[in-house]
C-alpha cells in the first residue's frame, strides 16, 4: 500500500488525543466501559439468537448480523484510542489510517443495508402477515446480508482508490480521534476540494438517501396500520419504536459528518463518541428492553442455567 503513495507523509498525528491528563483519564474510562458494553451486549444478543431456536426467524437473523457489525464498527476505532491516549506519540501510520478508513466505511455500508432490510422485514410482517415467511425466506435474508457486504466494499473502495494516490506533502495533523476520508483529504497537496466534493456526494448521499428511505418506509407502515386499526397507532409504535430509535441514533452523526463537509471540531469529536461507542452499546439495550421475544428468551436461558446447576 505504501508503494502506491510516494508522498512525504508516512504517518498522521491525531490531535484530539493530545489533551490534559484528567481528560485522558476520563476518555480512557468512558471509552473502556462503553467498549466493554458494546462487546458484551452485542455478543450476548448474537449468542442468544444462535442458541435459542425460538429466535430463528428473519428479523432476529438480521438483528444478529447487526450486532456483529456493531462490534466490528466499534472495534475499528475505540481500542486504538484507548491504547493511544497515554502513548507519548499520538500517531497513526499511513497504511493503518487507510485500513481504518476502509473498515469504517465497509461496516457502515453493511449496517445501512441491514437497517433497510429490517425495515422491509417489519413492513412485510405488518402489511402482509400471511405472506411473511414466503417473502422473508432464508435465501432472501442471506441475500440482504451479502448485498450489504458488497455495497459496503464498493462504497469504501470507490473513495479509497481516489485517496490512496493523493500527494500528502504536509501538514500531517488531523484534529480528530480517528482517520476518515473528509479529514485526510483536507491534508492533500492537490485535488483536495474536488475529492472532498466526491466524498461528500458519495457518503453524504448514501447516508441521507438511506435515512429518507427508512423514514418513508416506517411512515408507510404507520399509515397502513392507522387505516386498518381505525386510528389506533399504539401497537405499531410499540413494534417500530426500537427500530426507529436505532435509525435516528445511527444516521444523525453520519449526516452531520458527511452531509455537512466541515463540522466544528468539538461537534466532530462528540459525534465520534455517539457513532462508534454510544450507538453500538445502546442497540442491544433498545432491542432487549422493547422486545418480548428477547425477554422470554432470556428467561428461558436463565432457567437452563439454573437447571444445569442443580443437575
């Protein structure tokens, strides 16, 4: 990868990691607890869905994949931040920076497709309940996941191929916790403005377009339920509230970061915590607290554990 770029810059300095000792300690503890929550919460949901046959349905298959992606997305940045906060040199190599960017955008692309698939799943379950299992068959579910990975890779590579050959002749300081296309492009010696537009058009359009599509999908579901139930939307809101909460949590930071080309540094840093730590740790809690099937599955798991102890 280094051979593709003959520029002077071989590493980038992450300025957001240079702060007071008290702030470093606060960030280390916060990121450590949040990341632990991400790992434990999402892996618990994943293992629960795999082990409980009652959860072997299309919606939970997609939820298990979403949990796996949340772990991957958080793992691209948070562990490195935790280890780098107390290092003397807050640097990331050019190769590591490009790798981090690619994984962020691949995982982000997969998550967007999974959220669309989950919206389609709920739309089918509520609007066409008699045909639900025929429409959301295993082949379709697997196709959604494969499509997500293909789109994620295409989305990341379409920007990566532009950035990898840019000349980075200095400066090499990034006012952020992590590497991302909009931040790195600004450091290029030439072609930065044009490529910044391409990245904004690519990631911004993908984020905004997916968000609007999801809002329209859930609005359609609510209107359909409203027509069928004589204006009573309470059941639909209970069913869809967790999905809509996750959509807003995931896309709000994305739209600020990519639709708004130059957000203030303080906002950018706060949105990082939301996007890579808070949202992934909240997703298991949101789906667990508002989902009867998951609650029942947890009770069955507790009974199995209690029974195995007595035996």
